[in-house]
């Protein structure tokens, strides 16, 4: 009896296969270009909102600095409510040079993003406001 159970368990084990995982190529030029040029991604959990920041590099020379191939950056801001079917909004700001996210915080009405940008001697600090509602 033990031999029969042993043989049946071996036969069952040999007929089982693990799942084959294959990557599927995505043939969308804009999406491939967007994902390929992400230079930074940050996620912040605020009181009732998940806030994501994606910084994407532009083409070479987009910073318009003479004799330089330096690139500028676009920043994408995604604001999503928590829940099973979250409502999300996406915002975009363009053409920042040497962009740095300093701080992300909220008050009663706005999400505030403190950034610095610009060339070394011309750095500027700004606060971006995104309405919570």
C-alpha cells in the first residue's frame, strides 16, 4: 500500500508544472519614452491623499544653456484619494533646470511642494500649490 501511495504521489508531482512568467513587450512609443526618461519618483502619504511626484528628463539641450547639452525636467504630480476606486488627478509643470524637491506637506486647503531650480548662481525657490479638493 505504501508503494502505491508513493508511486501515485511521484506521478502527481511529475505532472505538475510551475507557471511560466513571460514579459510582454509594450509597443507604445510615448509610454516607452516617458518611462525610459524618468529620473526620479517619490511617493508621499498625506492625511487623506496619496501624492506621487515623477520627474522626467527632456531631450538633450532642452535647458537652453549655451554650449551645453544640459536637459530640463518636467514634473508630474499625481493626487489620489484613498479607497477602493480612488479618484486621481494629474498635473504637469514643464522646463525646470536642476530641479530639486525640498519638501512636501499639506494644510487645510492645499498640498504644498517646495522646490528649488535653476543654474548654480541663479537658483530659485518656489512653492507649488495643489488644491486638496
